[in-house]
């Protein structure tokens, strides 16, 4: 279950699998020095979609997760393992 709080125009999740996945993905992407724009081009997604996923504002399909992980040259299982260790994962 995700807990949300209103901030500006978007409702921001405080925790939950979407927030934990987004945080884990962003951390790995940044460690590799890859921009959201590069992810969006490589995965054929809009940059705002990548941003929404990283902030945990949307729940994404498995196919999109695989595309995004390929774009940063990471295994989806590595992102999921990091997600499971996140303080946001409950």
C-alpha cells in the first residue's frame, strides 16, 4: 500500500513499491552517469515518463522496466534487489 502526500500539482508517494523502484533505478542510473534524457532516447520513452517513474508517481509495466534497465545497462533483478533494501519498500 502506498502512502501519498500532496505537494504542488502532484501527489508524492511517501513509501511503497513504486517509490522504492524509482529511487533504486535513479540511484543506479546516476551511478552510471546516465541522464534521464539518455534513458528516454534508448528506451523510446518520453523523458517525463522516466521522471514520473523515478519519483514513484506511476506504476509501470514489466516491459517498460526491462527497456529502462537495458538503457542503463543494468539487470532488472539488480534494480529490484536494491528496491527491496529501500526504506520506502514496505
